[in-house]
C-alpha cells in the first residue's frame, strides 16, 4: 500500500520514462553529489553533507522507481526522510 502511494506521487511529479542519456546524466550528477558529500564529511563541513545528500537520495529514488527496484528505492527514501529531518532541525534551530 505504501509502495503504491510513493509510486503514485512519483508518477504525478516526474515522468515514468526518460531517455537513457537523461538517466545517465542523473546518475553522474548523483555520483558527483555523493563524492562531494563524502568530502564534506571528511572535512566536517556540516550541514553541507545533508544538503548534498538530499538530492543524491532523490535522484536514486527516482532512478530506482523507473526500473522498479523497490529495495533501492526504500533505502534511499529512508535516508531522504532522515536528511529532511536534519535539514528541518538545522533551519528551525532545534
């Protein structure tokens, strides 16, 4: 049930098919974001790590959704929720 809800949200906001070139570009952007996030962790550049990881997770959720890879989608969705909470805490000063 939750899986179909998430799928319908993605269907509403994003196309269910993209070209292989577009998907490759998205994955290259995600790779760059992942590398930058790792560098931000090493140099303790908080909160930059969350701001780089958030779009990284979004891209991988979307790419997993395109190919119906539910495990990859859910792992990244969990991380996305954690980063959303962290970003909200950062801006709200909690």
